C-alpha cells in the first residue's frame, strides 16, 4: 500500500485542532493520587498580534508541559490575559471605542493564533483580569491587605500635565513632556494608595535563598532592588536654623572627609534653604528642570552629574566645620533620606562632582599608594586603610574605626545605627479607567470606609468620558455618587484604579478554580497545584512582577490560604528573538510576522526552529535558512514514516511496537529502577526484548534509539536544553535512514522500524505535536493505542547502551582526522589512549605539543595541539 510522502501541514493542523478540542485532550483536574506539575508562562497583554517572542515563550512552555504529561504527571497548563492597562485606554481615545471592545477583540485574535501553534492549554481555565469575575477578587485582595495593615494612603509625587490637568503614568511621560500634548510635565504631591511591601523586605531578601531553581542573575537583581544596607543615620545641624539635615550612610567612618552636603532636587528642604538667598532663582530653575524627569530617567542620567549651591550651610557634627549644601541630579529622594554627606575622596560620584565644581577633596582613609593630599588624588579610594585627618581616630585601622565611631556617635547623639532599604512601598494608584477600581468609599461623617466584601465587585461604569482632564471614572456621576456602607449617608467612591501589576501578582492561583464565584480560589485545589513548578517569561519582569508576586504570596501564606511562601519553584527567563543583530521591533523594520511563518512553513517547523536555534535562556537570531532547515526536517520525518508505513501496518511490526509501554518516571525526575534486579527493571521500563535473528545493523540502530532516549530525556528533564534534545532526534532520524539505506528492503526488520519510529514519534510529540499525531495515525497506532500525546514517555535500557561497539570521531584542533570503532561504554582514559595511538592521528600530532584532550564518551575525542 502506498502512502503520500508529502506532509500537508495545513490539513493536519486543522484536523487535529478540531479533534483534540472534541476529545478534551488537554483537560485536567486535580487528582491527589497522581504527582502534579504546574507549568506556566507569564500571561500576555492582548495587543492583538503574537510576536516571535511570544512564539518562543509558548513553544518552550508547551514542550515542557507535553513532556511532563508523558512522564505521568498531572499537568496544569493554563492561559489567560493581562488585559487591563494603558494601551487599551489609549486605543479607546484614538478610535472612539470602549476599551473592553478593543481588548476582547484582541484576545479572540491571539487565542486563535495560539491554538494554531498547537499549544496544549486547558482553555476551560482561561481568565482575563479585566473580567468582573476576576477583578472582584483583585478588589478582595486589596481589602485583605487593608485588614492586615498593609495598605496606606499618603501623599506622593506624581507626574502632572498642567495643560491636560491630569496625572500621567511614567509610561505617558516622553522626554519630560506629556505624551498627549507635548507640554513639560511637572511634579505634584497627591494623595495616593500604597501597598506596604517594605514590611516584607527582610523576608523577600532572605527567601531568595530558597529559590534554587531561579537564575542567579534574577536573584541578584532582586537583592539589588531591595537594597538592604546597614549603616547610620547622621544628623547635620543647618547653620542659622533650628533644623537638622539627616543623612543615611554606610560609610560613617569617612565623616571627617565630608566637605559638602547634597540634597535631592525634590527634597522638601531644597527650595526652602534657597529661599531669600542669591541662589534662589538658580535653584528653582534647576529643580523644575530635573524633577520633570521620571525617577528612571534621572537614574539613567547620573553620568552627567550637575548641581547648584543652595546658598545654605550645614555643620559637620564630627568636626564643627561649616560645609555648603548643594542640590544635584545624582541624589534621589527614593533612596535613604534624599540627602547625603559628600565625601569626594572616598566616593566616586562625589569625587567626580567635586572635581567638576572645584569643591574640596579630603583624604581620611589612606590605603597603600594613596596620597594623603586630596589635591593629588586621581580617583576616589573606597577600600580599607589607615585613618588620617580624622581627629581621635588617626592611625586606627578603618575597619576598627568603623565599629568605634558607631558606638561613639550613638553615645554623643550624633547619629544612630540603622538598616536602610532601597525598596519603597508599592504605589498602586492609577488615574485611569481601564483597571480594577479601588474598593474605597469616602464619607464626610465616617471618613475612609472600605467597601464590604459582599458588595464586590465595584464595577467599572460605562458612562465615562475619555477626555483630557480628570480621571475618566470621575466623569461618571453614577459611579462616584454612592452611599456609605457604615452610616448610610451620601458618600463618594475612589476614582483611582489599581496598578495592573496587582492583577498579575496572584493570577496563577485563580487558574486552579477559575469559575469559582464564592472565593478567589479553592484552597484545597491551591494546596494541590501550587507552587508553580516551572515559570517562564522575559528577564524584563525580573524585578517588579516577580517581586510583587512574591510579596502577595507571602501575605496569602501568612493568612493560611496558600501552601508555600514562594509562588514559583523554577524560573526560566528566555532570551529575546533578534534579527540583523537587534531585537525585533517595528521601528527597526526587522519584524517577522508569526502569521506569515505559520502560513508558509506550518506550526511544527516554526516550533522546531524556535526550540532548536538556541538554548532557551540565550538570545535567538532569526534565520530564514534556519526555518527552512526545520521545515525540511519535518518533511523528512514524514517521508520516513510514510516509507515505512506499509511494512509496519503489517501485523508483526504493529504488535512489536504495541508490546512496549514505558512506565512514566515518578518524582524525582531521574528514572528509578524498581526492586527485583535487571529483569524487573527492564520490564518496568517497557523495554522491548530483542528478537532472535537481529544482526549487527539492527543492534547498532537499537543502540542509537536508546542513546537518543537517554539524551533527550536528560536534556529536557534536567537541563531544559531543548536545542540539544532536538539535535539528538535529528541524529536518530539520520540513523533510521542509514539503516534503510544499508540494509536491503527484503531484509529490513519491520519490528525494529516500528519500535524505532514509535520512540521517535513519542519524543517528537512535545516539539512537533501535529506531525507526531498525524504520523502516529498513519502508522495505525492512534486507533489501537490512542493519541500519541497520551502515550508514556519512552525509557532507555542501560544494557543496550553498554553492549556492542560505537563509532568515535577523532578530531585534531577541531578537524576530523579518524573514526574509531570502540567498545560501547569505554572509559575516558582508554578512549583518550586509543585516539592518541591512531596512526592517522599521529600524522597530525607528531612533533607538536598536546595541550589538552577533550573526550565526549560514546561520541567524540578532540585533541588540541600547538
């Protein structure tokens, strides 16, 4: 019987999408009798189009979810939408449409693209944070934090556009101007709502040590963001005033070298100190210019340090010296007290500023080779040394002086030891419409009153105007006017909505019971599914989203609602997709459309390329040659299966393949052989007994099959190196073709081909789901055994790998010089000696120095010579 050797991916994708949906192939329920695995990608913003970064993210996640299903785990793999936010509101203004209409149309388009990719989500669990059934529980979360004393309303600086008469988010400030009208943005103080994340600073820092499955660079970024510093608060009297200027410093041992003070431009005393002095006009102009910038812009601009003298002086409490007080752009109000003692000899930023403005530099810690004269200093010295110019501490080791000064300063009332954090409380107020309304009511009689839980959700109104000026919610009389739940009198609602990071700080819990109308999540189900076993997303979320999620989880854990203090056990931050050396973007004109690629090459080739082209955590360079190569491989696999289908669909091959049913490995992930010796272990692993009559070619191919199983399993379970796993499958396909090329058709063993293709398709299933299912059906196995995606993951037999011989490639300086047939399992030292003794190799190494020999057992020896 002849089979079509052309793989029609368009037809296959359409057919299997429909069949999988009808069969509920990826539906999952909690099952305490089975080990669980929760695989999750960061849910996307519904912009309307997938980009290649999305495709990469979801291809990694889907391959992971499919792999663990086949290994016997009960896999939760959901998808939803981070659907509140500024872009929808911008679109509403631009297109005169409601944000909900724009958002849900985009969701429908992106869902269709995801389904076309063959992503195995349980779509019954789909959520959107802009749906009232979800944001009701975001509001519930606000009330929970409020009850626990973790919510505070206080004044905070905001970006204000005087022409539009509205507050702007940082994203709406472009080069210090309003994104709508181009007017320079001002800083104003407004009442805002905060979550007190600083109450958890120490736990957020300490518990990073629990996250063994997180990349170290992400943990470093979080440690730096939290920024715990042990030091002292020192009080500097202000000359001629009854006030003191308090600074935080980790280097109180350098106080004798403080030659000036620096205030942040937005420090409350900056303009006050300049008032009535000749410096007032210059200070005011400087402050207005610098404070137009966002904190991020200011942090990025500190390389160009600039400042202005305020006209005021402070008294150094250690020396009694009058020192000038400046304001400068490199000091931020968000760190410490917003004021520093400037010690230019021992701080690089202060040194650069002092040299620029001709301020004194005084050395007080002298290391080896460090001049005692500050005028001769070429750069700041920040290391330890001997104290100089430091009064009673002269001659003392600086580390001892650090301890002694702290004790002395506390005794004298100059300062006090303290711990400072860079972390600031989480500002959640947004003066926007498309977000979860903050569930607070203001009553003239009762004050601030939280909305009772039974009155949730506080729904977004439809009668709003998207105009310049006040928050859109403030334009809705039906929303603003309400009654006080405490006294029943007239009251008004809060018109701010919550930061969308609040929505994404807990969504992974909602997936466990997404339609529950009585609670945010079912505690029993959360205790089964959580924590997330594998979380996947971009490095750009390393701090804010991940830090906020950790904070909210700790609050829920303290409330007894979730099983662990950390939400994500393992984290993969995938690299970007780049083209022509730059990240894909419309502005660079280097965007590749996933829709075009899917139409031309199909989902299987697209997924295969994106997983094969680079390790998941590295950037991936888009390549037309690469996607074409992946497509050729997909069609090559199909031709191989079609070429073998006639023989395999005969009784012998099909029975042999059906006899194998590998048992999924329990946790831990490495397969554990059962008790009872090699025979019991072989049976449990579902290893097909080798039939009588197999010759060397059959044994060689069978070893390649088991070698591929071992490599792919290890690469996926232990290393998440899907590129090398795909490479192993490509080598296995070559080995099967090689067997068919070398052995006469009449002598080819159908049972061996059936067993080899059975393992190949099961291992391909996580990578190329449509191809694997279509080929599985072509071989007649779906009717008798069910979907390939419900098959157990194949296991390898160590005894097969140990038997016989293998071919070893020998290279000299990376170039192939010989191929050796050696016993399988030969040790590295013996392999090394055989390679060095080869006559062909001796021709290339005699008379040269062997620098090193790299061995890859079972595959390769590379001899490096000079």
